[in-house]
C-alpha cells in the first residue's frame, strides 16, 4: 500500500481527500494541518509521497517543499493548490515539485487525477530508489573487486574505473576518466574491439566475453578478457560497464575459473 502524507490548513478538505484516496485500498493517507506538524511526522514515519497545499500560515507550501527536497531528494511531492496562478506553479516546479494540481471542479475528476498522479509518481520513485540501492551495492563490490571494472558513457568515454584498474595497469588515479574506449587498445586489436563495443551500445551484443590487448603504463601490452553490459537509459547507471581480467590465452577465455581469474589479477599487478 502507498503511504502518503497530505498537508493542508483546511481540515475539512484533508478529511474529504483522505476519504476519496483511501476508497480503493491502494493508498493510505496521513494528514497534517501545518508544515511544522508534517516535518515532525517525518521523524516517526516514512512516506512514499507528499501532497501539500501552497498557501499555509507560518510556513507556506513552497518553503515546506524546499525543506523536503533538501532532505529527501527523490521523494515525490505533489503541490495541490486552490490558486490558479501560473507564477505559483512555476515557483513550485523551480523548487522541485513533481506535479502541480489545482483544486476545484468536479470532485470525482479532481480526486481521480490526484490518485493517478500519486500512483505514477510513486512507481517512478520506487524504481529510482531500487536502482539507487543497486548502484550503491554495485559500487561497494567494484571498489573491492580483483577484476577491473570500467564505466563508459554512450560515447565510449570513461566516467569511472575501479581501483584495481589503476593497480593492474599501473596508471595514476583519475588517469582513465575522459579516455576513449579505444585509446589504450593495441592497434591490431582496436578495430575489432571498437566493433564489439558499438554492438553492445546498439544492444546487438551484450554480456558476451571478448579479448584484446591493452597498454600498461610501462608500454607493455596486457592480454585481457572482458565482458560488457549495456545499462544505457537506466537512471543512475546510464552507460556501458566493462569487466576485465588478465588472460593467459585467448582461447581459454570462456573456461576461466573465478579463483584463477583472481590469481591472474594479482599476478598482473607485479
């Protein structure tokens, strides 16, 4: 069930809105008659979305919105106002509102629109939250990985590399950021490697292993086996992930035991 906090100084409208929104059983609504009361409720309860009036005494809805946005950057906030003023709607969006709905008109239509807006906003929020949690776990794993991991944007330029990348190849920290995928690849392998990368970007090839030689800081080339993953378009991850490990023989690329891969990674540092 979706948990919503609705803030409005009109207690009658609070009760009526709660009644309508809870009618289907999909949404549970807590109410507050002031922004201060709502902020206090956040100390004891987590919410999936917030509905707020714009004009309230002491702390108005825009100020309340800015506080919520500073503390909960992804949380959906829907401004629900009786004022038909474009400048108010603009101020709400500039302060981080997800939606701005006007009170009034046919109550059934008004509350149906509000319910639909809440459900869609929460669906996006929960998806973003889940992806953010995945990204955090992935980042922690990457930081401790023996294989080296590189994130590329869809133009093929490095936006992040794991610490093991610099350990294995011998380059200083931040060296790789901004480098193109093909910059350090052996000239004889570059065309086929770029072709494989393009296929991954276009979605024609993903997850398949591929081997090529990459230049170390001392000028020598290291044979590596790689696996690509296309995450273009996924919020928080948008790009291509390359996982690579030192290879002894390219024809053994698909038969490498994880323990052997780890041993090779440590050996390549020496």
